[in-house]
């Protein structure tokens, strides 16, 4: 059978690499893919970005299943478009994707369903937001919402910093129409990524993971999409796992179904776990994490194609919970190598050399790469995610960094301490 993966990052390279390992899959198309997916046997890059044209392509090629990587396509309604054409696709509808695309929707939803999260208020006036901050304790968190999204999240250490973040979205000049800020209580603790597969009713948790968001060693410097990740996350003990399922994940899937917007797809709960093992929801994503997916899929022994076909079959006789996923007991750890200038202005066109030969316990997933004269060159912020398996975090880390040190491109940036938090436990 043929599968289509939408996206072109490291997460999508990992998805396509794993899907094509299924004996039932002959070809995985990746739209648009990258230099890594271009080089894999049985993977084919497809240079189509328009979602209607991609549906035409899927119909013409008799694609059996489409899997969506990035949030942008989901928020743009790719699932609705494909389903309307009778195509099988794994992911949430545009309406359900609001769990990620609208922070105000997500926060109100969590309040309605008593799902633990930081206290918050939503503002569309800068003056009211500033007044609220003046009366609240710091640190405090300011998040842009609605059409202003993309300006991101500021964890403000002082009121001045919070005011500046409010002004960047709502203040001075003319704010974008529909712009709002969500102001949130600061949560203390350790973050973890908790991802599940859902068919709208049933839920199957994937292995846990943690990523490293800041660009610099020791969690310093600006936030990025993630500079590395590992699985499992030791902070998610069996007790924390049970609490997350019962207090966060199941009420979310049940709540969405009860509201008539069932969530099928990958659901990613970004967690903050305090010193007593109490989990709270920092955010929801309606997709898999990047780079968390790379180590998670490296540990998944079960057939991902079978799993996602099952999750899109909606067969009441075969509940999703009956599936038992098999995981490699080893630790997987991925180190992101980013382009010169990332995250502000990543440089393109630097030649990548020193990529290793295939091996069972190391895999280099490509992200921002493209082929130029048959040679991979940088073409985005995060360029590669070097992912290794090892019997311990230390061994997986050593193996990944041995490979990282042999790869080079001008201005390459990477953290030297991926996995530190797991090693401290
Ligand atoms: P978000 O885009 O909501 O995931 O936020 C990005 C990052 O900001 C998170 O991964 C956290 O590190 C941090 N963050 C967001 N909200 C909070 C909060 N309420 N308390 C502490 N840190 C937060
Ligand atoms: N690595 C964080 C994310 O994918 O949102």
C-alpha cells in the first residue's frame, strides 16, 4: 500500500522511515520531504504544498493512508479536505485542532472539564492586561493568541518584561484584528512531553519523552523548537503516568467527544510536573513533537502503519485500547544540529558532510536539508537530529555525540548536554 506523510521536518522523516518498515507498505510519499527522505529507499518526495492538489495526488495514487506532521496543515483543515474527498487521513479536524491553534479555546476547554492547568485570564486590551499584571505575582507568563499567534510565549521575570510582551501583541500602533493575550500563572517544576494516539474515543499512550527548548547548554539563550530529546522521561514515573492519563488525557478526549468535536490524531500534552509528582498541562499540541518523535519512533517496535490504520478504522469491535505497543527497553536520545544563525535567521546552503552509514542503533533524521547537485545542504533552522539507542542515557548520549562530532557544516550549532536532566535523576 501507499502512504502519504505531510511535512518536511525531522518528525516527518522519522514518521516516513518508520511507516515504510511495515511489510504492508510499498511506498511512502513525503510532501515536501527533505534531503533525508529523498535518499531513503521506498520514500519519494512530492513537491506539492497546496492541500487540495495534495488530495488530488492522493486520489490519483490510491494512497491508503495520509499522516499529517505539522500543525499548520491541520489548522488549515487538511483533514476536513481529505475526508470530504473520501480519503483516509490520521489527524484532527480543523475544529478539533483548536486545542493547539487557539490558546484561548484550549484554556476555556480545560476550565470546563476541570483539567489541571495554570490559572489564566484572556485580554484584548493592552491597558487591562497591564493592570492585571500589576496586581499579579511574578514570574508571569504572557502568550499571544488568535491572529497574533507566532509572537509566542514570554515567561516574564519582571512586570516590565510582561508589559513589553503585552505591547508587542496589543500595544502601540494598530494590533492585528482578533489579537489577544493569555496571561498565565507561572508553573514551577520539570517539563515532559506526553503523546497519545486517539481515534476520537479510545486512547493509546506512546512512550514518554523530554525535549530541550533553549538554544544553549544549561538551558540558556532563546527558545527554539527543540534542540534535542530523549525517551523515556524518568520524571514520568508510573504514578505520574497514571495521573496524567486520568486527570488530563482521558478527560480531554472524553470532553472533546462530549462537545461534539471528537479529537482523532496524535495529541501531545506538554506537562509541568511539580516536586510532588503533580502534573499540570502547559499546553496541548494537536500533532507529534519535534524532535521528541525521533527518539520515540526509534524505540517503537510495533508496526506504526497497522496502528494508524487501526486508529482510522473506527471499528467498535476493535477498541484502540486493545492494541499493545512494543517498545525497545533501551533509551533513545536525539541531538539536533542547527544551522548558523538559528533561531533568528538560519543560513541556507551550507554543505553537510560526514553523515554516517546506516546502523541499527544510530539514525540521522534530516529536517532542514535539501539536495543541491546531489549533495545535502542546509535549508532550514534545525538541520539534523542525530538519534541513538543505548542501554542507558549515558550510553545513548555517547553514541549520538560520536556521530555528531563527525558531521560538519559551516556554523553548525548543537547543545552538548542533551539528556542532562535524565542523568541527574
Ligand atoms: P507553549 O508555547 O505554551 O508551549 O510555551 C512554551 C514554553 O514556555 C513551555 O514549553 C514552557 O517552557 C514555558 N511555559 C509556558 N507556559 C508556562 C507556564 N504557565 N509556567 C511556566 N512555564 C511556561
Ligand atoms: N518540541 C516541542 C514541540 O514539538 O512542540
